[in-house]
């Protein structure tokens, strides 16, 4: 049973009792239709990973219209807008990602039916962008005297080969961020506070290559060296807890015409992940040791040439751990409880929050939708059939607002969650 500290509870209750917080939560509920309409508007501006420019421009204009300062698109394609604090507070990032997993030409409109919005990308993560705009309206509506600066960001290149690229650029360029809030879970019940780390590599094995019969015994075999490596990796065992995984996902060598040839090169690609940075490092060492040994074995078997190998990193997702009783995590639990949404901790995740957690910035990833039953949970994100449940969706915005206020504090009424470092 998860128990929050008395300090967290008192702080949370004090926040909920504040007039501007109550007023803002009511506003967010009333603003639901406008937020859904804006979500529908934004999803029509397609934004495949790395091609977010159009959506970014529109989003930046919306930031400007809502009165944020220093609105700009940075070198990484992130849309940034600031609401300055009253001073000496933490700098709080709240973000959702601009990109979707769909190529241009996938979205042909938004359908509203049976309580759902239907369109590829409607939830992941277009909803988060609409949520950010609603949060800004709420903050404006109550004229919030936030102590810490709030940095609203639409991040680029989160998905797939983007590899959380926008967030990586942003946090590399903005080392003054003290707290990071991401909006990218399907279901607002989920509180993600840990980050699964993962790496994907391509490894190439090289030899001389020659005739399958004529050159036999005169050279080592790159394909066989690669196969030895895969066999060694296949035999690995990894812990179930912390969850750790490995997968050789590609094996390429030779060509269709060369069925009677010793191919000079072989390529494997593999991915491995872990909820523990230590396990990840251990697995990485084991994999590259297996590859080194395989080349050595194949080379020694024939004793006439040397199989060499090289590696290229394809993607790297940073990971890290965070205390389940960190003040931000406890606040997220209390927020959901307050909204009558059953909180559920997810110890691992692969979202922009990973980048912050790996940098030891207090961070969580929150959800986009209220999904109390199986029907509303079945949203099929990353599919062209993606849908978004509308009923009660304002609650996800209310949670985002409360986490933002708890993080940045209110002048004279609520101290920020962390002291400015
Ligand atoms: Zn996403």
C-alpha cells in the first residue's frame, strides 16, 4: 500500500484550498469543449517525426496569442513559451510532443462518434498540445502568481527514430530546468516516474570473402562469426525484475546471387533495455564481449585471416531511477486521488521524461485521457484507428494544472516544490 508523507498531504490540501486553484479547476472543466476543438484543429496539421514545422508554427502563434513571453522555435524545432514567475523559484518545464508516428497524408479529418474523437495522432500526443493551451488559459484566467518560471514546450522528434531528440536538445540547451512535467501517457491513471533505458546498435563483421568451395579453409567466415555472436546472445539470461530485455532484430549477409559465396560482410542489429542502469551496462558489456569472442573463435578456427567488427549506435534512450516517494511523485498520487481517479504507478517508461530523469531532474509523465473502463482504455495509439475518449477528459488537464502549481508555487500562499538550485 502506497503511503504519502504527512508533509506531502498537508501541502497538497493547502493547495486545493486556495481560491485560485478551485477557480482554475472549474474553469478547466468549463473549457473542455474548446480544448477538444483545439485538439481536433491541431491533429489536422500533420507532423511526422522530424517534419513538425507547420504544426510548430501554428502552436507558436497560439502561445503568442495567450500572452506567453519569449515565444520562439529553437534549433531543435521545439516550440517554447515562458510565463515568468514572481522570482527566485524553480524553473518548471511542462511539455507535450509535436510529432506523431504517421507520414503526411494519413489524416483525412476527425470523426466524432460514440464519445470518441477518431484520427491518427488524436491522442498521442496532439492531446497534450491542446492540454498545454488549456492550462495556459486557466493560469491566465486566475492571474496565477507563480513563483517559479513556467516553460511551456511543444517538443519535436519524440517518436521512433526521433529518439526523444527534441527533449534532448531542449534540456542540453536549458540546463536551468529544475522540474520536468511530461504529458504523454494514454491513461491519466498512470504515473510514470522511472525511465527504462535502451540502446540499439548495428554491428558489422568483416572478412575477405570468396568461393564457398574454392576458398573454403583459406579464410574465416564473417557470416559464421555473426551467427556465433547471435547464438551467444540468444543464450543470455536477464533479470525479470528490474525488467531487462534483449533482441537481435536484424541479420543481413550475402546476396541472392551469391549462394555459393563466402560473403565478405555480415550485419546484425540489436536492441536492449532495462529499468536499471546497472543491468543495462552489464548487458552492454556482455553483448560486446560475445561479439569479440565470436570473431576470435572464428578467426582462430581457420588461422589464416582475421574477422574484424565495428559498431554504430542507432539510438540511445536514457534511463534512470527515481524515489517512488519523491515529493513530485507523491503529489501526482494525491492529485489523482483528489480527482477520484485510481492512481497506478508505472515504474518504467520511454517518454520524454526519460531525458529529465536521466539528468536527475525531478520528473513525471502524466496521462492525456480519463479512462475508467476497458472501452475508454482501448485507444489504439500508433494505429490509424487511434481514438480519444472525450468524457471526463478535462480531469487530465486538471491534474496537469495541479502538478504545475505544486511545482512552481504561488506567491505568498504556496512554496514551490523544490528550492531553486
Ligand atoms: Zn507519445
